[in-house]
């Protein structure tokens, strides 16, 4: 399978989950899905969260979500090293 197609599929799944949980649960759901998607890739988590700035979440919440994805991703890489 083409790597770009895999990225697009993961991005669409994460973006949908982020928007749904942010709308239902609020900032905690957004941070949780960003942290989970950070296990795979920080780019997907960051891009999907940045799409929500100014719509249903605040810029501060987006910053926390991106930070959570980076911390989880970095911690996973350190654990594997």
C-alpha cells in the first residue's frame, strides 16, 4: 500500500476522532486522542488538531493537545531505544 494513502487514512481517522471527541467531551477528549495518535505520528496529531483552532476549541487547548502528542511520541521513542 502506498505510504501517502496510509498517511491520508490515518489523518482522516484522527481528524474525525478529534472533532467528535472535542465536540462531545471537550478539551480532555481532544488531548486524549492527540496523545493516542502521537504514539504513531506527531504530524497527524498536529495537523488534525490545528484544523480545529477557533472552531470548537481554544488555541490553548490546541497547544496542550499538540504538546501531549509530542510528549507521548518522544516517550515512546525513548522507551524503544
